[in-house]
């Protein structure tokens, strides 16, 4: 079942990406053994990357989002593809801070001051790299600023991860609204009013997931946009699936060993006689014994 909607409104004033990523966020949190705070930070980043990956055009294109700050989380990285596949990791999945005065998880405090970097590898000689200073570390606000500054694309972004009573992700999702050229002032005003009075996104996702019917994202869209005048409501163009998927492989790990260089690889063989590499995204380990390392070293000579 597809969990993501791509749509435009009836007047062509805005484009919408709307997704429910509960399953993907649960999987990421499980793999990394995240605290509630780490789950929120990782889940928001993963969700945003998944939607932005769908904006890519070429099948082999790749998008990477990196939040790097001086807070205890240190770094959050997510990589996404046009087919909806996304993977992510957080440098310190055990990060924990007191709740903010509002009672919400302090994602901004976990990331701290730093930078947001967006890398788009679209098969050109050099990838596109956009970088801004963090506005708040709350993910959505920083990405809104990125779209405005680096892509000159006015956008409104909402991201959310809601925990259950045991501190595990219960509901997660996100929304990106992008203003299109020639947008109607009346539509944008109605949209701003809707966003101002809108309930928490994760509460709306909860309502959608608990409602009758299989098309949960369509239900969510109706809950959010249903009160707009009919001509300003989104019209679905496509439905896609954002899903957790790590594309690591033994071959990629071999390439990583080759990239060490002949001297360092030889030293690894002579001193250790084995190697174990772990994927930072899915935590899968790959072991290489001496004979395998010797074979890789021989390849490195060519």
C-alpha cells in the first residue's frame, strides 16, 4: 500500500508531498536502538529525505541530508532515492535531554548549532551541494530555510514522530507544501489560515491510521485539507511508497577496503589478518578473513 501522495491544488498554486512513514521510522529506531529523542530526530530527518528523494528525476539520482551540530546527537545523515527508498543513521542513538517547557522532545537541543547540508548526486561531473547554518535544529524549520535560501523555493514543511507510552515510535509522517509560480493570492491566504489552525500533524496521522479504510494517506489529506474551498484542495497526481531500505553489500565493503590504499591494506593484512566492517545505516557486519583480504589486495594492484 502506497503511503505517500504527490498532488497539486486545483488552481496550480502549490505542490504537495504528504506521507505517513510510521513503519520506516519504527524500523530505523529499532535498528539503531534509539531513545525517544533520537527516534524523533532520526525519524524527522528520514521522513524529509524520503519526500525530497521523490523530487529527483533520474532513476539513479541520490539525495543525502546531513545535520551536523555541536549538540550531543552530533550528526544525523539520511540518503534517499527516487523510488522512495531511504536509509538513515544518528551518531549517538542514546542521546537524551530533558523535555522542553512545552513538554515536547528537545530535538533542537540534541542537534545544537551547526549546519544543514543537502547533496544531490544526479550523474553530473560534480554533485550539487547546498549548505546553510541551522536555524533551530528542529529539522522542519531548517529545511524550510534551506528551500528558501538554496533553492529559492518558498515551502512549508511539517514533520512529526509521536511516541507510545513505552517510548517507541507510534506515528510518524511529514508534509511539504511548495508554492508554484503564478500562485493565487486567495489560495495562499486560505492555505496559510489552514496551516495556522491545523492540529498537530502526528495527532492527525493517529486519527488517519485509526480510521476505517485502507488509504490512510488519503484520509490524512482529507483531514488536513478538507475544509479548504474545493478549488484550493489538492488533486492527486501520483501515489508512491517511502520505505526503509539499505543497499549495502559485500561488494561495497570490498570497495571500501580497496579505497584504503595498497599500503594501509597491506598493513591491515600483516598486522590483523582479518577485518570486520559495519554499515553505519543498517548495522550489518561484513567479515573478511586473511585469504579474502589477500584477494582484495591483489585486486588493488590492478
